[in-house]
C-alpha cells in the first residue's frame, strides 16, 4: 500500500514518539506500507521543521532534522506531479498532497488538516486521520493474521492421518 503523509503528521511524529503519527512511522519502518513524497512536500516539511516557534518549543536538533529528511529521500517513493490541482481553494498548499498521491498511484493520504479530511475521498484516494489510518492497518494486520491461522490449521489438518482425525 502506498501512502502520502501530510507534513503535519511527519512533524508530529518527530516531536512526540508516543502519538498516532509516531506509531505510523514505526509501521512504515516495519515495511507495512510505502510513503510517497514529492519535492514540494519535502520543501514544506523542511520549512515547517525550521519554524522558530517549533524550534523554541521542541528544540529539534538540526542533525535529527537532516537525518530524517535524508531517510525520506532514500526510503520514500519519489512522486513527480503531473497535474496541478485547485481542489482545496481555501488552502492551496493542501493540493500538493493530492497531486503527490495521484502521481505514484497512492491509495491513501494521512492528514490532520481539516481541509483535506473534509474531502474524505478524491478520485479514489481515501483521506484519513492518523487514528483512522492506524485502525485500517490494524484491520489489515488482523485479517492477514486470521488468514495465517487458517493456513496453519489447514496445513495441520492435511498432515493428519484418517485415524488422527477421529
């Protein structure tokens, strides 16, 4: 599954390792999904991480910011936007997330931004909150887990002789 994470989700994951955004990054690091990112989103993320009020409050070391940006550059799927959208007129920068998601064929945008969340869906893209995305991952994980249990049960049953099945 390919996902676009809003800068607000990525920033939240960096400043608090206990919330839903941090758990989302943990799941990404376990290869449960791919992140798609565009140059425009990387620029916004870099800009936001250097906001003076964010730095004053959370004291993010420059080294950590640079390491995180390099990790995204290496590990995320690079999206090259092919279309300029004007879907979210009240906050045009939110359109960059839609453009990014459509370019590499992402399925989901995860955001805490109310402009995007109010859309809910766009051209087949789901737009979910961090908590909603974690719920989806849990559901998919449990379905795979049930399938694995079923496979083991079928395998065990087929290994038994007719006398064992009585």
